[in-house]
C-alpha cells in the first residue's frame, strides 16, 4: 500500500460551541482536510455532543468534507438524514448494531462513504468479513464518548493490525483513521503504524486559540508528514 500524506480531521465536538460557525470558517481557512462530527445519544455512550441539526448546518456551511461519527444505539435512524444533509462519510460502530453488514450496505446505498469504527475492546479481526464495504476504518484509541482521555496502551498495535488487514484484503483506498488522544506526542507512532487520517481534538488542535489554528495545523502536518520527508 503506497503511504498517503495523512489527512487532518478536526473533531468539532472540541470546538467552541458558542461560536461554531466562526470555528468552522477559521479551520477551513487554515487548511483543515475534513470535519469529524461526533453524534452521541447518551445511551450508546454516556454523553451528548453534536446533533443531526448542527451537523446538517455544518455540512451546509463548509466547503470541507464532513464525516459523521455515530455513537448512538440506533444508527439506522440517522443514515438517510445525514446523507441528505450533505455529509460525505458516515462512520458507525460495529458494536452498535446486530446487523452490521445490512447497516454498511444501507450507508453505501445512501450514496456516501462507509465508515466503520471499532471500540478498543473489539478485535480488529472482527472487521474482516465486512471490510470490502468499508471506505474508512476507524480505530478508537480511547473509549468513545469524551474528549481529553488518555491514549490506551494497545492502541498503536491495533492501528498496525488494522493496516495489515487492509493490505491483506487489497483495500488500498480505505482510509485508516485514528480517533482519541491523537496529538503531537502520539502522531509519529500512529502514522508509523499506518494511520492515514487523524482525528484532532482537545489534546492537539483545540489547545490553541482560534487565531493560532494555521500555525497549529502546520505543526501537526509537519509531525504527521515525517515519514514523507524521510
Ligand atoms: C472521542 C471523540 C474524539 C475526541 C478526540 O469519542 O470521538 O473526537 O474529541 O480528541 P482528544 O482525545 O484529543 O480530546
Ligand atoms: Zn469521534
């Protein structure tokens, strides 16, 4: 698999909720590659963040592609509304449905990218039999639900396992995304393990005030691009 320059994906649950429009505009102007929108229902995970209406408003306002990360107990209810709202990729949790294959086909049928996310306790190998449907494979490096958690010990190994699965199954175009505590300390090791899309939240991009987003994105990109420079 040819290494790709890693994509920088801003986690908007970590943006200023009182000024979301200005945050989206500033990040787009600063050259971010994607917007990651965490949708939670307080049931699948014990928290509530962005909802369907906010994500639709973000998708309508942004020129940057929007990816929705569904952490909900009934993901089926969100697929068509999100696709109609202009979201480019819908990422669902393997653990959130009994009928994962059906759900992934439903996302594909809605005409958007198919994302599959794996909790830290879900074996990477469990993606094997649906991987042919997946455009974005997301490895959670924290338990989902909250920003600002610690990077889990087996995280890097799991990213490498996911990369190996994609290579073995010829999924060259599937993005390998990492979500949770992705920052200046952890980016070198997750990129070396094969990650090519990085979800940036409270421990990296949103540590700085809005006027410093261009500098912070440039620094994160330099850190992520290290293997291309070498
Ligand atoms: C976790 C969320 C992430 C989180 C990542 O469920 O999906 O988007 O905000 O950012 P950190 O860990 O750096 O706060
Ligand atoms: Zn997320």
